[in-house]
C-alpha cells in the first residue's frame, strides 16, 4: 500500500472539476470516508488506517443537470480485485447519504 499522503494527493487530483470526492475506507462491518472537503484529511485518513481501516478507492460526484452523478475507482492496489469494484459500486447506491456525511464536519476527536 502506498503512503496515506499519496492517497490524499490522489483524492485532490481527482477532485479537480468534481463536486465532491471521497476516499472509501473499509472496515469489517462499516465504511468511513475522507472527503476532499474534510478538515485535515491526511490526519483523518491516518486515524482511520490506525483503527484498522483499508483505503479501497475513490468515489467521485459531479453535477449533471440538476442532480449529481457518482462514479468510483479503486486504488491501484485493488484495481484487479473484483470485490473492490463491487464494494465501491455498492457504496454508490447510498450516494445521498454519503454526500450528506460530507457536510457534517470531522468525525474523529478534535484533540488530535
């Protein structure tokens, strides 16, 4: 796995021209997200990885007419893994909830 800083930089590159981009961090029973709008995204990603999360890929949301269109891309490390594509595609079924999460600020302790 690449350095978390590389993944955050990849997220910001992907965010050019997008409404919202998120790193999907998978845990055994849940998924958490690091958004391009997250304050201190590298610290949050490091925190989530430290808790045992695995950064799987990127979710990208773009304006399309009056709505948003979502797409996904696994990170290079998982590009040939069918489960990674299925996992990310499944997350897009909850696009509205994911976008809403991006508007709630940091989801980890403020005393970091």
